C-alpha cells in the first residue's frame, strides 16, 4: 500500500526544497465568495444531496466541503493584533461621500480601519451583501479654517483620538489567546489522523497582517503619495512603516509564544501585501528595496528563528519585486497573477529555486472565459511545467490566482482535476523531461 502523506508533510517538503519522495504537490487556493456567480452556481448544481461523500468534510474548524471540492489544502487562523480597535464611522463631510452620491441610502456605510483604510458596506453584488476597501483616510486634508494637514498629521490626529494600534491595550484578550491555543493543540494532535475525525488533508497556517498594502491603502492618493514621501519625506515614511512593522512583530511574537506554551509548531506565517498593478509594481522597486526590505527582513528573521516559513500574498505584477522579497528572506509568493503579466517560466529562468511560487492558475481569464475544459487543462499542464523548478525540488504549489468569482463550475472542476493529475510527481517528471 502506498504511503499516505498529510497536507502538512507535502507543504513542508515544498518549503524545505525536497519533493523527490512526495506522491504529489500540495494545493492552495483562496476563497469562493458568496457574491460570486461560481459559488451561486456551485450551490445550485453541486452542493446537493448527490454530492459524493469524498467531498463532504465537516471538521473541528468548520465546514470544509468547498475547500475539499477545490482541493485547497490549508486553513488559516490568527490571534489578531490589534484587537478591539474601534471601527470609526467616516465623517459625513468627507469628500468620499460625494463620490458615492448615486448609491447613498439607508444601508450604505463607510468606516475607517486602524490602518486608515476606508471600507464601504451596505452595497450588493449579484444579490448578496458586499463590502470592500474603497480609499484611504490618511491624506492631505483642509480644515474649516483653511489649514492644510499633511497625511502624517491626519494620521497622528486619528491615533491621538482613537488609540495607537501597536499599543499593548489592543493586545488580544485572554479568551482569544486560549481559543488560539486550543486550535493549535487540536491540530498537533490530529494533523496526521486519516480518519473522519482527523485533519490530515489540511495544513494550518497563521496570518500576521502586512507591511506594504495596509500602509498605502491608508493614503487616499495611493502610490503617488508614497512616491512623494519616498523622495521628500523619507523620515516620516520610515516612522510610519516602523509602527506598522511593530504591530506585525507583536502579532508574530505572541503567536509563537502561545504555540510554545502548548507544545505546538507554527509552520507558516502569511503576510497580505498586494504590491502590484496590471503590468507594473505599485512602487518603484528601488524604493521598495530601500524602505520595505529592511522591515520584511526583520519579520522574516523572526519567523525563521522559530523554524517557520514566510508566505507573502501579493496580487498584481510582482516580478520586479521578487529580488527584494528574496533578499528579505520571503520563502513563497502567492497568487502569481497571470492577468497582471507575471509569467512563471520567466520567473523560474530569472530566479531559479530561490522563491516558492503558489497559485498561477489564471482564474481571471483562462478559467473564467475558456471556450472548453480542454483549454483549461492545457493551461494547467503548461503552468505546472513552467512553475516547477525540478521534480526533486519542485518549489511550487498549484492553485488559482484569485478568489473564484464568476468562473463556470465546469471550468473550475476541470482545473482542479488537472492540478491533481499533473501535480503527481510522476506526471511532473514527464512534464519536465
């Protein structure tokens, strides 16, 4: 009988650059939002009483049936720092309200998050409630008396009123710590249990916020304001970024301390840090190297000291930033968005096995608009061939580039089946021959 591998073992083999003895590559895809047509079609046509038992998975961590169906073999938890930070309503005289005059109604609301990002809620998509980031609050603002406040002055005033997120008063409460520990402990006891009570088909991963995306999202003028601060106000920017780093480091340190107390090991730490647009990075790679690489290096060193690995989620064009992530010690890049012109073959040619690629199966274009499932299968085969470094050191995790939104169910199923088939190490050897 062939040896059974847990999802944790598969992921660790990839991250340790030793996949020669595996049966297949692990798989990781992100969400399937209820606002998307894919999920709505899946509920009507797949999630019926005829759904095969092999996909139905009710676990200690909740219903994982969808994740089993798309074979996304991970589960994400986090202790969450800051905890209890107030969600501040956007002042009614803020200009952002004028941009939404056509949708303002009783249900529309806008709030400012702890990093200065403005989120709206109360709108709908495909008949479902929908909310999303729409702009930033930490921008140049004009007061009633004509005084102009710089972005950092707006930020300082906001934190003076509502609290500094890195302050210990926003540390997670005892109940959250105990819940986090209970989940880690349960996972340690069941990750290699192949019965229905086990969790062998999912690897546990922990989040720690971000160092890049959250900061530029706080600035309503976005990347132009970043460029100005990089050139004209580097000291102000370093202070700002250092405070965001402090939150991330407190989050990571606490998670590892809590894990150690219950004899658990956290293998993977995620950062959620979109860094690109379509075809270009959000910031000059030279500025990214100067201002952000030192911060990433600090957090990567912290994670590596505890025996963990760092994954950065970054949508958009990230190829030009890859050298900076490698220098900082980032182990893996997730999404590798094809629609933003990232090319796995080109990345492998430039950087070899120095970074693990996760994703790259094009959900935005190919899986959404392919004229046949055969086209989807061919795309998956080519992507695996391009993204794998070698069968012995594959350093690639197949998965979709984005949340599955409006992809046809048949195309998603074809892509998942192809990832399972061509992610087998014997199949990988043939593709790379």
